[in-house]
């Protein structure tokens, strides 16, 4: 019995009524090719097998709908009806097998050979598709690695550029601090010299004043001349002191101007470094965007290839099924299941169940 059912890879096409009315309509008689049905016994056996496959698919759909609705009683009824259909079919196929004998064996051997050939072709096609997929995946991996390497190199270059810019800024800052320290030291030396000069001038003035007093004691005339010389000397000392003060002021102004110019140059250099950094960051962002766009284009291309491969596979399967139906005149078990799924729905499930129960019980 197992060899008998495995050899029958065909299933009959019996359409069921439209979903709106739930009406039942029998399809025209299935046409069997002359080479496969040399006698009426073989034709009857094939029709019984097709009837069993189709009714089995219809009951499976009804069982699925009953489970979705949670109707436990209907689930049990469908399971009992499936058992009755299976037992009836086994009895009828045993009678067919006894009547046919060796003719049935030859028919099942040819069907098994065709099924094995189809399975081998499908395995070869699957292996080739898997190899194509692996090659495409390897290409995508290589491209991703190259893009990542370029990104890492660009990031390292940006880091090195940032480090060099920071070092340059620190060197400029250090030079500015050294220049300011030198200017301050120069100013302090000038200030010390001015104080020493004032002290010495004061000491000289006191000595001159003592001499002037001594000279006054010696003579009023000599004192007046000495006093005149002392006043002239004081005036010249004051002038010298003023000139020294002006020189110190000018030197301080020049140092401040030099410091301001150095600070302006440091600010300009910082702005230029920041602008270069922004341009580098923009270039990195543009590079990342282009890499992402390239990756999306590669993914879209792979999806297009996969869709085309699926279309080719479906076209090959449809051509093979059309050829298969042309030789047998009967749909496969999968096609019978799809036909039952597209026909039986929640609206007409009750009418179809009643129809199948009465029909299977009569058989």
C-alpha cells in the first residue's frame, strides 16, 4: 500500500464553489494521456488517488479553520471524517492493486524515475544558487573591508594632523610667553638703572649741597656761583631723568605692541587650524556618505539579482509543472492543497463540510 501511494504523485483538480454562495461545482472529467492509461483499471486507480488527495486537502483546510475559531467539536468531526476517508481509500486502492498487478508496478516505476530526475535537477539548481550567493557575499565582504581600511587611514591622517596643529600651537604659545618674560625682565632692568641713577644723583646733590654750604661760609660770592652751578646741574639731571623715563615708556609701549601682534598672529593661526579641521571633518563626512551610498547601491543590486533569480526559479517551476500536467493531466498534491486553501474560507466552510461528509460516507 505504501508503494502504491508513493507512486501516485498526481492529484485531481476538483473545483469547489465560490466563496460568496458556498455552492459546490464538479469539474469536467480529468483527461488522462493514452500512453499512461492503456486500460480503464489504471484510469480508475489514478482518479481514485486524485480524489483522495483533493478531499484530503479540503479536510485539512477545514481542520485549520476549525482550530482558528476554537471549535473543538468540529475539529473532532473533521478528524473522524479524515480517518474514514483514509480507510475507504486504502480499501479501494488495494482492490485496484490486485486488479492491475504488474502494470501498476511499471507505472509507479516510471513515475518514481521522473520524480527522482526532477529532485536531482532541483538539487543542482539549489547548489548553483548557493554558490552564486556565497560569491556575492564574499564580494560584499571584500568591498566592506576596503571601505573600512580607507576610513581608518583617513581617521589616522586626521588624528596626526590634529596632533601636529596642537604641537604648533603650543610652540607658538611658548614663544609668546618667553617673549613676554624677556620684555618684563628688560623693563625691570631699566627701572633698576633709573632708580640707581636717581640715588646717585641724590648723593651727588647732597655732596654739592655740602660743598655749597662750606663755600657759603667761605664766601657769599663763591656760594652764589656754586648755587648757580648746582641749579644748572639739577636742571640737567632732571632733563636726563625725563629722557630716561620717556625711553622706558617708549620701550614698554613697543613691547606691548609686539605682544599684541604676536597674540593676533596666534589667534589667526588658531582660526586657520580650526578652518582646516572643519574642512577635514566635512571631507570625512562626505566620504562616509559616499561609502553608505555605495553600500546601498550594492544591496539594491543584490536584491534585484535575488528577485530576478526568484523569478527565473518560479518560471522554471511553472514550465516544469505545465509540462508535468501536460503529461499527466492531473495537478500535484501541492497544487491541490493551494486550490483548497484558495477555495475554502470561513463563509463556505460549513456547506463544504456537510457536502464532504455525505460524499465520503456514501463511498
